[in-house]
C-alpha cells in the first residue's frame, strides 16, 4: 500500500515520532492496516537507528495508527514475484530491523490494537513487553500463503511461548485473541483497547526512571540467556524461508491471497526445480556409519 500524498512537500511519513520526555512513541502510519511495505521498513529502521544513538531516549513505545491494526503484516504483493535470492534478502531486511529493536539499549514496549499478524506479530516478538487491547488479534498466518515466518518468528516465538504452542501458531496459521495470547504467555497485559497506548506509555515512563545502564544490562543478559544461538537460528530461517519461493505452494498461496480466493494446494510434494534438498530432507550419517563406508571403500580397492 502506498502512503498518502501530503501535497507539494512529498509523501506523508510512514512512521510518526512523538517524544514525551525520555519516552519516545513511534507509530506505524500506513492506514488502514499499517502494512509493512519496504519504504515503511526502511523508514522505521532509520528512526530506530537515530533513537539508538540518542542518549536522552530511555524507553520506546511502538504502536499502529488507527484502531484496526497494529500491523496486518508484510506486503504480499511485493513478495509474490520474488526469486529465492530476492526473498532471502527480504528476510534479512526484516530480521536486521527486528534485531535492532531486540538489541536496542533501552526497553521497547509494543502497544497493540486490532490485527497484529505476520510480520507485525514478528515485530512485537522483538519487543521487550507487549501491551494488548482486548480487541487484539495475533497470528502467524504465513502457512496459509505457502511460506513460513521469515522475520524471526520461527526463532523468537518458540522462545516466548514454548515449542508446543509455537508449533500450533505457525502450523495452523490461526488468529489468537488477546485473552488466549495472555494465557499462552505471549503478552504481558491486556487492557481495554482504548487504554492500551496510555498504559504502555505509563509503563515506559516507569522504566525510564530506572538506571539506563542497568536496564540495558538486564535486557542483554536475559536475551542471551534464553537464546544464546539466536544468530545461527535466524540464518537458518532466512535460508529455509527463501527456499520456499518459486515453489508451487508459494505461488498458489500468495496468488490466492491477492485474488481473495481459497488457496488450492497440491496434496503431493512436487519435484524441486533445484537438486539441492531442503534441510529437513538431508540425512545425517553418524560417525560409525561413515567409518564403515570408508572401510568398505578401502577394502574394495584391495
């Protein structure tokens, strides 16, 4: 979705910034659903980099404009024609942005109303706290368009809610209401939707009064203790996510989504255009078996 024009001054900003003392509020502004287009991702990245270098910022709140959605996710129209290489780079763009949020030297609080799905749901997973309105709807529906979460969701979601619940979220693509998200341990607090932003800001102000150095240290240690191999896991996600592009399932799933019709996926796994196997199709051979094969090779040469 393109941003609305703002007259002769050029396009309207896709990310709005408001400073409230030591707390900054960033608002995703791409109505009606705040879709995460490439220009919006680039603008958000620039904002976060500025905040990271601003020592006066002690806490950040991220929210979406309007009351329909925090974000309806990534731009499927942009993604449909992508090659595997282009998809892998797009995954890296989203991952690197969300890494900035996760690694920011201050607390990041998400204030969610309405839809928070796909890439939007992955964004809040990179935040330190999630405040949800009672109308919030979370989910990772990528499976319904022939792919998987590609901006960190396959790594962060199991860390937050555990593999059993994460498997259900990712493999069904179901939407999860605020009450269930609270029960799953995904969100920190559920409040009436009209109160979610004030509640998140009030909490951010409480944190902003604490030692900035101690908050940064606590955030660093908690993140590393719960996911010490995060970088390796995100690299795996990029590779697997990219490999699903140019497949019949991805083409049918995203095409059906844009055409507003049910997807019709093949019941069989179809031959891949490339002989390179998926990671889950690669059989690992134990050391003993490998040694046996080497031994038979030596004997056969005698």
